[in-house]
């Protein structure tokens, strides 16, 4: 089957699930935002009893904030409501809750979808990834910065602070007027919301509740984004060999989670379906997966197997696999041995 036929067949399989069900969207809105607000308030009330009671509540609230982000994510793809305006309004509101400026995130995420797994078009809306050859050719400073960046502690602990609290507060270079205004509106709304809450309950109580919710949701969000593109048997190609379908089905994982985690993460584990057709609402992703046998062949990872991704550092183009820095030494040694075995061509001297 050629590329165009394969894309056509897969698109035809998932097309029925691109239909937006407004009732389902409203239901999801209610069973996500309402519990989140109640949990936040419950965590605040529990401070008068014990912080050991507060922490479990904030962990659950963090999960509901991840689910809120999935709604925001669907709004960015215009797949939550049929109305573009409704998606933009809800996307802006949920963007304030998740600390993400709507237009900025929407634009960079669109680039991510168009270039995912393309080695020649990295750098926007994705995580920094170097190939083995690129790393070996890099300067000592670049290698140091890259090693720090790919460290799990930096990625999952420092990463949320930098990305959500710092990077998203500023406009991208070259951002257009609509995107710049969206960032300003989000920042102003954040300051107003946080000031109001702090005025009502005090800054200490606010931080004791908001900080763990922020860290839990931020770490989960970054982890999901990381592991669903950087896993064993993933797909990366240069532009001339890159194919959209392969990038979607082979370059995005099916993260098989326990039912409760699948629900709290808005079915985003069916990431291969989402990348094939971003127009499928999150509540239809599993249905689309089950309806298309080819999609069921996507690489499946579980919580246990996904932990292997923590040691992935570089993409080995020769072997089409991720390797760790430790494995890099073996790859270099093997390359040196192979080079040494190549016989030198002796010049022929004339008489």
C-alpha cells in the first residue's frame, strides 16, 4: 500500500470519530472544572486540620488540572466545541488555569504536529533532541547544557517551573499581534486571579495549596509529552524519508494506562490516534483506536515499560533507536573498531 492510500484508509477509519458531541463536551467540562474547584477549596479547608490531609487532596486536584489541560488542548485543535469562538474563549480560560497562553501554545503545538519525528524540522513545540552524530560534533558547552537538559530531575522538577512559570509569560520572537495579545491577556488574568485568591485566604495558604497542585500537574504534563514521543522503537527520519502517517502511528505511542489514569488524562494515551487526526475529540480517541485495526499495531507502552525512557538521551540514526550516554561509549568504540578494519589503499609507484 502506498503512502497516499494508507493515509486515505486510516483517515477514513477515524473520520466518524471527528464528530464533536456538544453534550459530551459540556459533560466533560462539568466533571473536570467543578471537581477541580471543589478539590482546591477542600485542600484549603484541610489546612486547619493537617497538611498531611491537604497533600493527598492536592495530588488529586493536580490530576484534575491535567484533565483541564486536555480540554485546553482540544480547544487549541478546535475539537472541543463546534464554534471557533467558543473554543477560543474556553481555551483562554483553561489556559489561565493551566498557565498556558492560548494562541502561543496553539501555534507552537500546530508546528509540533506538522513536524513531529522530522529530524530536519526540530525546535518548535518539541523537546530538545540530538542525534549521536550531532552530539559528538557539538562543543563542550553544548554537550554540558544538553546533558543537564536531558537529566530527569531537570526535566521533571525544574522543567515545569521554567516552562509554565517563566517561558510562557513571554511572547515568542516574531509572534504576531493576536498571539502577543493572548499572552498579555493570560498574564493579566493570572495576576488578577492569584491576587484575588491571596487577598481572600492569604499568601501562605495559597502557596501551600497551589504549589503542590502546580508541581504534580506540571510533572505529569511534561512526562506524558516526553514519553509519548520518546520510547523504544520510536520513529525519526530526515525530511526526504519522513511520512506523516508513519510519524503519527510509529512516532507516537499508545500509552496503556489503568482506567482511572486514562480518564484523568483525557485519553491522551491514545497519542497515535491524536497525531493521525487532531480533530478527534479526546472522548472519542479510544473509540477511534478500537475501530481501526492498523492503529492497534502502534507501539504500546505501560507505566512499567515507559520508565525505560528515563535513560534515553540520544537518537542513534544508524540503529534507529534511542541510546543512553553510557551506551554512547559502546557505539563510539564499535565505530572506531569498524574504521580500523577498513584496509588502506596503497598507492602504486611507477618504475
